[in-house]
C-alpha cells in the first residue's frame, strides 16, 4: 500500500497530529478535505456563530491553498450544522463571501446534535489543478 499523500496547512500540523487525522489527502486527481470548523489556533471554538463560520472557511481555504487549490476547484461540499432550524439563516448569509460564482459545487447539508463544541463544519472534495501532485 502506498502512503497517503497528506496535505498540512501551515501552522496546524500539531493540531492534526494531536487529534490523529489528516487535514487532506490527495488521491487520483482529487483532494479529500477533512471537516473544517471555526477553531482558533489553540483548537477552541470561536464563540460567535458568524465569526465561527468565517473561521471555518478560512481554515478550509488554508488547507486548499496548501494543496495548490482554491474554492473554485471544489466539486462537492458537505456541511454539518447543529440546530439548523435556528442557525441556517445566519450561516447562509456568510456563504456568498466564500462560495464564488456559479456554477456552484454540489451540496449536502446535515443537521446534527453535536460537533465537539462547534456549530458548523464543512468538508469538501476538490479537483486538483492540472500539474498538481497525485
């Protein structure tokens, strides 16, 4: 078995090593990104919802950038929201600042009861640009 081609964003490797998962893995022309939350540098949740969503996207973009991608390369998105009935509108008003222009990626939204103290998580699959590793 070949080793996983793991992508680490700058300054976050210790966080991923502590929690024992890869932030992203390149495979067969795609980048599979683990769920990103609005965590501060120490791993704690950003308490204000809109700021937490923005930080989750910033963390996601750092992973994408480390792999030579941008959000424009994203083809599939899954979001997890704690109590979506009360939080969806606040979250969705932030999305256009990061989502870009149409055509948009596919989307699956999942309502959950717990996200380790967070209210929002986003995971994506991106197509690696031509000439990228793996």
